[in-house]
C-alpha cells in the first residue's frame, strides 16, 4: 500500500503553522497519508520483533555510520534550532525514515517481491498524469486528493510557450510535477530490476514502463528526466562492466575453451543486460514519439539564458537567488546550523526584503549544511557517496540486475536532489529517499550473500 500510494498528496495539518514561518514552506507540519502507512509498517514490524526476537541487520557499516551521524545531528538541532518545535517534528520524521529503510533492508525479499505494487503505482499514477496532460486540467479524482488544476490559474506549474500559451505540467496525485516525475523515475528503474520470467509478465512490464516513461516526460521535470536518463545509463554500465572476457568462477570450462574464443560474461548477466536495454529502450522510444509534438514546450523548458522564455528564466533566477541566500545562511551558522525544517525562516530573517519566495534552496546537500551545520552536511554527503565507493571497491566482481537497478534508482534520486529539495522534506520526497536507500542496502546485502 505504501508503494502504490507513494505519490499521493493527501494530508492533514499535524500542527498549526507558526506565524513566524513563511506561508507555504512548513513542509514537515502536515501528516500525509503515506506517513500513516509508514508508521503502521514500523509499529507492526517492531511488534513482531518483540514477539519473535531476531538480529536486525544495519546494512554496510560505512552507510550505517553516516546515517547515524545524520540522525544524531538532527536531534542536536532541536534545542539549538531557531524553531525548536518544528525541528523536533522534523527529527522525528528523519528517525522514522531511517527506521523504514532498516525495515526494508531486513524484511523485503528482493525487488521481485515488489514487482506488483511497483507496477500498480506506475500504471495508476502514470495514467492519471497522461489524462491531465490530455485534458489540460484535473480528471475528477478529488476523492483521491487530486489537485485542482487550471493552466490559467496563478501558481499552477506550466510551461509557457513562445506565443504566450500555457501548457499544464502533469501533477498526477502529487503536490508538484517534480515530485511525481522523481517518484515515477525511481519506480521505473526499480521495476526494471524485477525481470519477469513469463512472456505475459514481460509484456505487461514493458507496457507499464511505456506509460511511466510518457508520464515522466509530461511532468517536464528537468531533474526527473536527467535523473532517469542517468539511472538508465549507469544501470546498463553496471550490467556490462564486470568479467567481460574473463574466466568463469571455478576455473576454465571443462573440455577446453569455447570455440570462437572466450564468452563475454556469464549467461545470466547477458540476459539481464538484454532485458535492461530492450525494456528501457521501448519506454524511451515511446516517450520520444510523444516528445515530437511537444518539442516547442521541451525547448522552452530547457532553454536557459538568451532566448529563454521569461517565465522559465525567472524560475532559474529565483532558484539561483535562493541558493545564494542559502549559502549565506549556511556560512553564518557553520557549526549548529539553523535547525531541521527552519531554513525558510532563517532565509527570511537574513534578508526580509528578498524579492523571491522564501523556499529552501533547490539543492538537498545545501539544505542539509544549512539546517544541520558541517557535521550533518558531511553525513548527508556521505549517504550520497558511500554506496558508490562500495560499488567501486567491487568493480571486478559482477553486479546483478537487482543491485544495478537499485543503484540506478539511487543515482536518479541523487541527480533530482541537485535540482529540488523534495527528497529532504516530509511526505512523498523524504519517504521516497528512505525507501530507495533501504532497497539499495537490501540489494547490496543479497548480492554479498550470493557471493558467499
């Protein structure tokens, strides 16, 4: 249920928003429906562990250490932060997210066990997004908390074309197109790691990936598009790198070498690689066909500098200004930071006459340094980098499909975090981050266990 509902924005305010916090940026105050699902998972899991005690695996030691440092620094910001109540709630969310990743690492039995919910999530939310793009508005799913969408309404996320017309970006059931695009991108890469065995299931999976690929395009999210593309590339690279032309484990093949020279890689790796390239290629081709009639919108969305649309250039200027102000706040609070969840208020205090919205800087790592100080920022950087150091250390050993897919999703999320702050905050973004990290730790553990 958590996987299927991951993009859903339904929520209720957990605490009244303090008047001191700029309107619309108290991201950790609402209680989302997916928060309730995550808490239910943790309560049931911990109850089960009390009834049947077993050892809890904490994943790779280096990764567990960096997560631990992040949690400790998060709680230390509660008394020192400029809004202690918000920081306490944010620290609680951070801890619950890490516990969710721990649950996934210990209890999820491979990506294949999530194939059905991943497929259902991508299909449901992908179709909603495509429907919104087709009708240029909401599709009547208010009972599922679909946003009220009108391209002409101020505040609605659109792409402004050269003639001044406004093209709606697909929201699905999420708060913003960027969030939907990031979730669909990570979900697609994880679904690629399931590789169904039956022909019918493979055809269904390809169809779902096509829907998801088109929906990602219709969000017009630069971070999601670049992140998904990077994930597809690194997944293919991980599946093609190890053991190329090398000997098989256990020595040479009985009866001498294979005629025609050594075989390139094992048969399973070759099959995994073919599946990855063919299934991903189908989705990319479908998205490219949809992109042809939308090329003007894509050009308007991606053009920066001279020739850029005024609305898109303002968006870029706004983000650059928010990043600059965020850097100044981080420099002014290098040790303790301003406290979890308090970066927007700190920006307002630093420059009350700021000409743009007091949104957090659209770079997760900068938000971490600003809110948690140097120690927390370094810990967040470690969480981003440690998996790749671990993969680099085993570069001469094969990387199976499951670990390649989880690594691809992790890279897609990391790229998205360079363009937006939603992977850091409560609700869909933070839970997505911990789910992907937990799945990567699970895939790493299973890969190491298979290696013996």
